[in-house]
């Protein structure tokens, strides 16, 4: 199979599981804080079938991969939350909201640590990690290369998903946090402006990449220190 196609499949699979982790984390935190809604609906699982949104999880990412390469994002079905079940509505809703991005950052951290171990204990792994940290793709003929690529893609996709969701534009997670601090009369205007802003961001992701790129560069510098 063409190497470019294999890489796109890697990216798509990782994105689907990153989205599933994100939504499962929302469900887990809500359940811990007293709201069983998502758990009762079967959303407290990493099974992608429970979280897939046909448009946001399948069509949009595939279109980006094959028609607009260089930027990949998507979304899953929102996790249902019944806030009246929370004891402290503002605190518990914010914690449930932040659980999604935090889970993606933790996944990225785990993948980074595994890349470091791969680089330290395998010569082929060090070569593959060095290629990836320098924005190059190692040759897939090496048995270690696919593992390194999968882990590296897991890092950047989970980080990108976390940063994207923390942007305070409806209906992203960041907006759920910010709306707790806005006056009631401002919420309707905020929701309208937010949707427009989100659409602009999807077509012109420059501001998002301005935050993401330095973060990835920092991760790359760490990996290069170990891939020697």
C-alpha cells in the first residue's frame, strides 16, 4: 500500500480513538460527580461506536485528510450531561468539561514517554524518533518505524484536539467554562458570535496553529535530546 495512504489511515484511526477518549473522559467525570446520564447511555467506554458522529468523526476528517492535507480535526457526539444532578453546578460542570482536554493531554504525555523509551532502548527507534522530531517520515520498512509513527501521531493529534477544544467558542469545551462567568444577557450574543468564529477557525486555522506549533516544537526538542 502507498506509504502516504498508510499514514493517513494512521492519522484517522488515532483521531477516532482520541475523540472516543475525550468523550469517555467527560462521561467518567460526570459519573464521578453524581450525574449517571452518560454512563447509563453507554458513553463511559472507549468503544468508538458509542461516540462516532457520522459527519464530525468520519466525513470531515476524511475530507481533510484527502482534500485539505496539513490540518486534521474532528468531533464526536457530545456527551449528555444532566447538570441538575451535580451538587455544585458551576464547579462540577467545569470539571466535567475539562476532563476531555485533560484526557487528551495525558494520552499525549504517555505517547511521548513511550517514544522516549523507544529512542533510548532501540537504535532503530532512535533513528525513527529523530526523523519524526525533524518533521520527516521514517521508512516504513523498519519494523520499529510504524510504532514510532503511531506514537508520534498520537502526541500531536491529542495535543491539537485538547487545544482546539479549549478555545472559548461555542460549542467547544472552552465555551462551557467561560459561559459560567458571563452575564445572562450576554449568552445569546456569545452563542451566535461563537458559531461564526468556530466556522472561521475551521477554514482559517492560523490562530490555532500559532498555539499548537510552539507546543509541538517543545515536544520535538525533548525527543531529540533522547534520540541520540
